[in-house]
C-alpha cells in the first residue's frame, strides 16, 4: 500500500553524474516510504534548492566539480544547521570518512552497496541515527576505487583523482593545497606522479584526459 505523501521520507539527490543520479532515483521510486523530491546536478545550486525543498535526507556524491561533497556538507551544516546527510561514493578510505564525520555527515555508503543496504542507511539517517557502511571497517578492501575500471587501469589513487578535478577547474597548486589542507610540496609531488602515470607532460593534456574520462 502506498503511504500518504506526508508520511514519506523526502529525498534530494546531489550528484553531477546524471546517469547514476537518475538511475538511483528510479531504483528508489517504487519504495513506498520514500519520495524523491529532486535531482541536483550542479553543486553550486544545492544550498538554494535545499532551502526551497526542505528534504528529510540529502544523498550527496563526494567528487563533484565546482563544490565537492565535503565542502558542500560543510556549507550546508554551517548555513542551515544540522542536516540529514548521507554520502554515497566510491571512496572508502578512513581519512575521507573521518573528514565527513567532522563536517556533519550522518551517513557514509559505498556506491557498490546493494539496494537493501542503501535503504537501511537512508531510513537510519532519516531518524537521526548515524549509519556508516559496515563494510568500511575493512579499510584495506576499500582503500582504492575498487569498482572503477579506469582507476585500476591508470593506477590512480582517490587523492590523485581529486587533484585532477581541481586542476581541471583551473586551480593552482597553492590553491589546491589550501583547499585540501596539504602542503604545496605534497601537491606538486602528486602532480608529478599523475603526469607519470598518465603519460602526459602538460596541463592541457591532463585537462583533456579529465574531460575524456568524465572527471
């Protein structure tokens, strides 16, 4: 039996990958106690839309252009107070999880999760109970983008992908260092490693790679 709209948990999905976001919405569409209010593909629009829609739960991707999931979580909780935020991502390393906890996220799930696992997380977060994917206890298993074929192919780490995205946005090494709280020397080392792994020698080539791979 379909529940009345007022009894459903309302959800907004914030993810720049349209196919994934739309597919997730379709997967959840037949769940009687949930209601998808909107898909937000551009993170810069998120705060205004959240203020307007007032969803019960926000499902947010980590890696997004313009404002990434971590910064968006910080902005949402700073400007709007406590939010029922569930991060859905391919990143499983402990440092990222800790960062999101500190930023105010109430849940953290891998995109490799099953539908039932995701529903458990959504319902938990909706009631104010934190839910962090139990599989993340096995840190070694998820230390890399295990589900992403091209990351395996190029042997890129999640941090390197994050830096590539910032370079694509036009950020300099000092700006990236400030954004992710690392030294400029560390960023330069990452950039050298990225160039070596991808076989590129210029920023233009690197940006072209990022565009081609949909980063």
